[in-house]
């Protein structure tokens, strides 16, 4: 295990395209990721059984899961890579549900972005993200509830173990329980493989986010004004664990 982690840590960033996919071909001389890749419209080579991650994130996850198993837990990935179309299905379903309650289009979008990223801006497009629970515990069909991770929740011990150990494998919780943080609500289950996700976020925010989001065919798009997208970028895209910011 140590030799594998040492390999991961000493591998140079320039090798990312080789171990992932040709779709990561340079879009310019200074960009490692194409626009299509960053918004979930490419076909990256992903790894994992029951989940999909880039190679280095996959290897780090295996090490973390092995450590969890030694402590009587098993890390189950509820969600990992999502394509643009997958994210759009989630966005559309929730948007329609809010509209069915007679909410305005603007309010439906505002409700959506409490927990759901606008397609084209989700970190789950990158192959670096995992939503996780303790797979050794039987639970309901909808395990990703904050109450399950706190108090007398069934994943309280698992959350505490992740708090103490995830960083050893370069996984960081994205949406922390920091009341000064804006944007997406607290998600104790969502972790990101920092080594790859940090440079991806840097490149994403260097692109024209206004155009990226406005060019997509999405429900509620009429509300994507310049002011809205600027605020969404500041609060939701960048309103994350400071350890994941460059």
C-alpha cells in the first residue's frame, strides 16, 4: 500500500493525460483539460467497481477503503462520476418538482442550487468526486441525509473516521459545516481527491463560466443572468473547503 501511495505522490502532473484519457488533450499550450472534459461532455477513462474515478483517485480510494475495513467499516460510493447528461437529468427532475409546487422559475432554480449543481458546473464531471457512506451498515434507499452523519445517526462513527483519516489519502470534504461558507448546503458525504481536483477547478474558473452555462439547454436557463452566474460562481463553485482552493 505504501509503495502505491508513494508512486501516486511522486508522479508528475504532466502525466495526467497519459493515465486518464486522450480526451484530456491540451486545449491550449497552458491548459491540461479541454472545455468538454471540464463540463462533463467527454468520455474519460474511469476505474472502479461500483463507482467511476480517474486512475489516481481510484488507487487512493482503494487505500482508504482498505484502512476503513481494518476498522470495521466499508466505504460504499453512492455517487461518483456524472456526465453532463446525467447531471441534467437530476437538475431537470428537481426543477420540475419545484415548479409543480407552483414555485416560479426563478425560485425553482434557487431551490435547486442549494444541493444540485447546474449541469456543466458540477465537480462530479471530473472523475475526482465521491459521495460515500459506510457500506457495512444497512440503511434506507436515501442514505445521503445529514441526520445520518450526526447525533445518533447510523453514519456518525463513519463520519468521525473520515474526519480523522480521509486527508491521509488526499480526499477532502468539499462542502463543510462552516456557517461562514455560502453556496451549496453542508454535505458530510461528499469528498474530492484534491491532487487532481484542485488544478481542474483552477482551469474551470479561468474559462468563461458565463458562456459555458448560458450555452447549455437547461430548464430555468432564463434566470442565468450575468449577475446570477457571477454570484453562483463565487458562492457555489468557489464556496468550498479552503483546502481545495488553489
